[in-house]
């Protein structure tokens, strides 16, 4: 049996990492890029070993020039390297940074360059008096930047005390602040005490609008006006009749129809013989022309000697019912739903006419309420449509439904039956479904959205006559 060979270790000094049998470079993974010669960083005092593929000569911390010890060399913007050459001034060899460099850095920095500035006597100066600013060669105005808009003998605003210069194209003779005539008028203050309102240029009274009544002319005019009103009011008061009550001197209003003032509106001469309410225990006086024999509080009760007052049908209630009660119960114990149903049955025609008139008088409000209710009650809306479909198809067989569907397709491009509009979006039932109409093909017409929604439950013939008559 052959002896086992000794394991190989990394060839880098101080590293004893074992190597795999397939390793061919003789170094472990951490030192796989260390060159055999052992190159180190070129920065002073740095002995970091460089990787084999390092081309800068510096480690990662000193790769940038500013991180290296000592002075930072000038940055080169190209990687090209040019051949060393001799300086023209001192003859020393140096590495040029570009092919046109002929002098070393020391000679270039210490060389005196000729001045490009012009002599003092060749500079042009600003033409404005007192300004010695130098002008550029490209200056064509003869004035420096602060005086570029300066105009000799420039006119100023014509308003006294205003020295604002005017522009060359100003044709009014006034500056921007005094452009309008109202701005050139001296500011006047209202003459009223404590009022600082400015007055208009055409104001002649010396007072602003809120205090215009303080002028003598205005006060006299107001006094004359109110004197006339007081005289007219006194004359109308003198023409009013007196109250018809004995000894009353109050005047009556022009719309008084009773002939008595407010204090005697229920006045009855004392010579009239008063009657008393016929209800037991009630001593209220009633008018002589009262045919019921009961006061205001008991006039709705239906009892008398031959017909005693009925009581509420709820056991233990004992309340007396009024003469117009038709339910047999008082207000607290009657069935409101049953009462409302009976009331609707008795007044069905009047309630429908009232509802129709209300919808016509409040059309926009009714439409808004309907839209809000439909949006809030989608299930009820679907159930209503389902009941409508059942009512429509109640008297139709399969053939009728097929003819109805085919007829809808046939009249799809027909104009509106009522106004002949070419744009039609609805199919209308000529005889309304609510009035007994059906969904048969002979009851279908094409209609625009406006006519179909306006027609509602009106017969087609009546609606067309309304359109022709302008209704």
C-alpha cells in the first residue's frame, strides 16, 4: 500500500492554508491573486501586497491620489504616456503631459508671460459725466452698464414735486404713478370727524358717500322730504274711521273689515242676552247665533240628549270621540295604516290630482328626489321592473314574444314617432302599460329619449296632439 502524500500548503510566507489536489498556482484562495514577486503598494509607508491584475501600482485605500501620503500629483485626463524629453529652458529631462509641452513644470511656473491687457491710455471710458468706468471693446453705446439707459437732458414727470425720469417712448409727459388724471389731483379727505376716506376728483360736497347727508343742502332736502311724509301720514290718519265700540276713540286701519279695533275685536254690546255651553259643567258663554249650543272647545263633540257621545274602542281608554271620527278609536289607539288606507280609498281621485299637480309645479325637485331614491333603493327598483315584466307578458305566448323582439329590431333605425327626430334611443308603448297596454308588436313605436320620458302614462294619440298644439 502506497503511503499517503503530505498535504500541500500555500506558498505565501506565513500562510499555512492547505491546498486542494487540483490547485496549480500553489496559493490559497485569499492569496490567489498575489503575484509571485510580491509587489506592494507604491504609497510611502504602505506595504499592502497588490493583486496580480493590479495596473495602478497602488492598493485600494491609496488608489486615489488624494489618499496617498505626500503632495497630490496633478490629475491627468488621459491615460496616454509620452516619451521623456529635455526642457528648452533648463535642459532637464521631464515626462510631458501632452505632445505640445516643451518646458518642465518648474520653468513653466516661473516664466513671465506677456500681459494681454491694453495700456491705460487706450481704454474707452463711459461718456456720462463723472463716470470713469472702462468700456469693453465690443461696447457700441459709449456708456457703461449702470448708465446703459441714460439719456442726456432726460425729461421728468410734469407733476410738481415728482422728479421721476420718463422713458424715451413716453408720450404723456407723466410718470407711471401719475399716468391718470385722477392721480394728479391732490388727495382730499372727507370733512366728517374721524373719517379718512378719500374723495373723488368730481366731489363738490367735501363729504364721502356715507357722510354725504351732513351737507347743508342734503340736510335741508331730507327735512323737506320727511316733512311731506309726516303730513301725508297725518292726513291718512285723520281720514280713518273710529272703532264702533261705545266710547272708543281708536282709529281703524284701512284693511279693517270688522269695524272694531284690536281691543274690541270680540266686543258685543251688553244688551245682548248671552247663552251658555250645553256641555255639563262648562259655563263658557256662546254667541246668540251659535246653532250647536256648544262653545269653541266642545263644538266638535257629537253628544246630545238623544245621542250620547261615543268613547274610544280601546278597553280602559274612555276618551270621548269627536263628531268626525270614523275609526272608532282615539288618536293614540287607532291603526294608522288602516286609517290611511280607508282615507285613500275615499279620496283616491282627489289625491291623484293633487299629486299630479304637485309634480308639475315642482318638476325639478321631483326628478331629483326620484333619482336619489332609485340610487338608494336598487333592490326595490329591480323588483318593480320584474313586476312590470310579469304584467307585460301576462297575455303573450311564445309567438307574441318572438314577433315583439323581431319588430324591435325592424324599427331600430326609424325616426321618432312623435317629433320625427332621427336620433332615437327608446322603444315606447303607444298605449301605456299602466293603462292596460301590452308588449305586442302593434303597440311599439320608436321614440327619442325626450318624448318617451315626457309622455309618461299618456296615450300616444293624446301626447301627439299636445305636441301639435304647442302644449
